[in-house]
C-alpha cells in the first residue's frame, strides 16, 4: 500500500511545526502530500463549556466565535509562511500522484468524530505526544489509535532529519503489531535500515524476530533481527525505548495497547511508557 496522504490535525493554540517537519520529511521520501485539518470547537460545544461558568449574551458569544475565526486565520497564515520557507506548494493541485504539496481545511465540532472521518481517508495520521496542558493532543492520539484504523505517527521533542534512516520495530507477534506491519510495508520499504527487536521475558510467547525479518524480505525490506532479554518483572517499555535509543533509531514502531487501554493506564504498560517518555517519533497501530 502506498502512503500518499499524510494527515496533520491541529487546533487553536497549537504549534504544528514539528509535525509539519516530520510530515514533509516523510513526504519527500514517500512522494506523499500533506493535509492539514484545523479542528475548532463547534458552537454547541462552546456553549456547553461556558454553561457552567455564566450565561453568554449575544456580544460575548460573538467575541468567542470571533476568537476562533482569528485563530483559524492565524493558523492558516502561519502554515502559508511555513510552506514558503519549505518551498512546498500551499493548497496546490497536481495531476501527479507522487507530488508533494500541502492542503488546508477548517472543521468545526467535536475532535473525535471529525478526526475519525478525516483520518479514514488518509494513510497516516501525525500527532504530537500528549501534553496534559493541551487536551487536544491526548484526544487526537486516542482518536487516531482507536477510531481511525490507520497507522499513527506520534512526534516527540525531536524530529530527525531523516525519519527513515533507522526504523526499529518492537516485535511481539501481537495482533496490533501485525496490523502495524501490514499497514506500513511501504514506509518500511523506504527505510535505509530496519532492525526487528524481540523483547524476551520469562512469560512471553516465542515470537522470533527472524520470522518477521523473513516475511519482510519477501516485500523487499532487508531487516536485521535482534533479541532483547528482559528479566521477569522488569519494565518492558523502558527496555525497548532504551534499546531503540542505544541503536540510534530515527523511529520506533510498535503495536499499541496489546492489553486493554484501561488496564495499561491503571497499571502501566509498554505503550504507556513509550507514549509518556519517547523523544523520537513513534509509529503505532491498534
């Protein structure tokens, strides 16, 4: 499957620069285009949010709506300026399937249904690592992982110059990891180097990294197999992240939430640790 449509959702008060940089660097390797979707609260949502504080009169409501319009205008202007600096066509149209350009659209309403519908007609959703101070970031990641049905790329503090220089795959043979591999073959095919790491614990099933490497070879992906021994009871997420960093990974790929999401967030888990601590981009699917 070709990855030709990359989605970057954003919202008022968010700086999408790191996600745009990641999207552009991938687009130039994958011959893809970038769709930026500005998602602002709808009128009903804004009214519900202010209802517990104080009733809004007509003037106050207009001021709130004007603020949203101004945020959208500022976001669009900032994107146009970024496109000019990056020398990428803005809202361009091309008859070539492999052209790289950026489009902008404004959506109004709840994040989850809007992002779900937008994501399902794209190949990859690029989101920020969740920040408790910015609720949109957590909602965007959750929606991308659990509702969209496409791979999700979570961008942390650093964006490598070449995200596909060395992709480290955390392989455990799970359904989630299998879906990620199936949906990301085209991306892996473009990687300069791929390493498959299997974290072995006393309680883990035997899911050999070599088996996945053999499968990938049939798709033209040359991958190196590695085994990571983990003592029983040791935090697997921390070990995988440390191993990826030690190997100089430009991107970590793993299936998200093998156990129930509620269980992981209550008791901790591999995905939770990676989401909360990864500095590098992380490719995930559920």
